[in-house]
């Protein structure tokens, strides 16, 4: 590839980097964007203690619910034996978040019958005449003709279907445009539901979520096909959240919310501002140092480092990587590694110039640049590859912000190698062969 083609190539990449940085915002983590952090604890009973599989099941179900609402880089990880940490960047509705991740979401269908409105006033003997005294009674909240709220008692008998027998759930609307949930059962539940509706014509089928009735439609005819509609006083958001819970499944055990805190974006804004100031000060200090010690080659290195910065930030945006405070630390670390690589290269070039016995200075420098890069490559690749392996291990074994640090470190290491071994070399070769700098000035300011 000729120098002109190389220059066009790196210029096109730089243009794409600038374009990507202007058309798309960064994805920020919880420490920069703000959000919600919740600590949950799996609850057991004397008869059924919490097992390791229960906690793993809680993690899987919560992850499925959170992923369904499309959050960016949520953190869902186990803490200790029975606890789970959930961090949701960008979420500020804490009540909805707690309801979404903390409710068991156990859906059940029951054969039922409407109880007398005055059932609370009946004696045990009077109740025994009407129904089984041990049958549970629940109250369905409904709306009367005047818009008021009424509680209608329901007597539950047999459980027909459980939530784990659902095959699918999706939102819909009824003939009046009201939000409903459409559900479908598996083969076993389809047969059981058909049999239950066949023997309960004229009576309700109660639908309970975590033991609370949400709907109790009367059966007009046997229902075949394994499909049903859950209707009630739902808003569109209620339907969406319930569908998410049903699709992800119910939690294997109840969970208790030990703590929850809303992290505002103010801390993140201060951290970003402080990070920008630190980055600017660091970059200026690095640029001054490398220009003072290596002069013209130092200026070329600064150009390559600017290219590295553009390239790294654009890759983070294109890959939708989440930027966190540890991630920013990883970027600054790789910037130092990129500077170190350039210093190694220039030191090798100086050594080669000292041993060259060529009578013409410019050809000797051209050869020294080639040999210096060739001998520096091994040292640079060795140091960067070991760092890359460390980052891979951190990403594999780490969680949350550790993964963010490992990801930005990996991207930064790869981009720093490209900028130092390719961009810096092409820029130096262009200066030496294109005649952009007179030989006398090149000899004076190259310091080799």
C-alpha cells in the first residue's frame, strides 16, 4: 500500500470516528447516569429452606424480566448465599422497578363461585351449609356503575392451571379497546382448562396473581384451543409489566427487599466533569512531555495518540459499550500504554541511529525507522497481549463495573497497538519520504 493510499485510509477512518461521535450518545452506567440499586433476599420457610438452585432461579427470572424491558447494561448478580443485587441504570421509577423485579408473579386459575356479599357476617355453621368451610375466600376489586370501588367475594375450589403451564403471553385489547392479556397454555393445561370450563358453565373462573384475584370471568361455554384472555382494570403499562412477568416466569421462592436506593444523575455529572478535566490535564501533560523529549517525532506521536482517542471512543459507541467510572479509568490506563509504546519505538530508533554508519543522514534515519519499529514490535505486543489476557479474565470472572473496566481496557489495548504500530509508523514514513519537512529542519528537530 502506497503512502497516499495509507493516508487516505487513516483519514477515512478518522472521518468515520468523528461522525460516530456526533450522531450517537454514549451509554452511561449506573455510577454516571443514575438509576436504582436494589438488594433482595430469597425467603424460605421452616419446611422448605432456600436452596442454591432457588437463588440461581431468582437471578435467572429477574434477568429475564429486566432484559424484556430493554434496559442498558443492568447488573444482576448474586451476593453471599441468599441475596441478589440488581442495578438498573437510567431507571428512576422506583415503585415500578420494585414491583417488576420483586413480585413473585405466580399466576393461577381456579374453579370458583361467587359468595354472598354478607359472607363476613355468616357464622362458621352457616358457611358450612353453603360451601366447604376450609375453602379459601378472596376478594375481587371491581368498579360499580357509578365508578365506585366494590369488593366481590369469591370462594375458590380447585386449582386448574399454574403459571408454569403457560406457553405464551402477549398484550392485546378487547372489543372496547381496553388493554387485556392474551395467554396460551401447554398441552396438559389446554385439556384441563377445557374440562374445567365444561363443568363450570355459568360460574366464574378466578385468575389470581400472587394470591390476589385480578379477574373472574363467567364461563358461557367450554373453551377449547388452550387460549384465554385476562381482563381487568388494567392500564397499558400494567399489561406490559404483567406480560413481562408471565413470560419470564414466576420466582421460585418469595424475595424480600432488604434495601433500595435511587441514585441521582448529579453524582454522575460531577464524575463526568471531573473525568474530563483529568483527561484534558493528563493529555496536555503527556503531549508536552513527549514533544520536549522527542521533538518532531513527539509531535507525530501526539497526532497518533489523538487518532487513538478518536478511534477508541468511536468503537465504544459503535459497540454500545456502557461507560462507567472504572471504564474511564481503563481508558486513561490504555492512553498511558499507548504513550509507552511510542517511547519504546523512538528509543529503538535512537539506538539504531547510533549504530548506523551511513554517510547520508536521511537514508540512515529511514533505515533506522524501519529497524526500530521491527525490533520494538515484539516488546510492544508482548506487554499488550499480557494485559489483554488479564482484561479477558476480569471480564470472564468479574461482574458489573469490573466487566466495564475490562471491556474498555481490552478495546483500548487493541486500539493503542494499532495507533502506535501502524499510524505512528505511517506518519513518520510520510514525513521522511513526502518532503513535508526540509532535511535540515528534520535533522534539527527529530532528535535522533
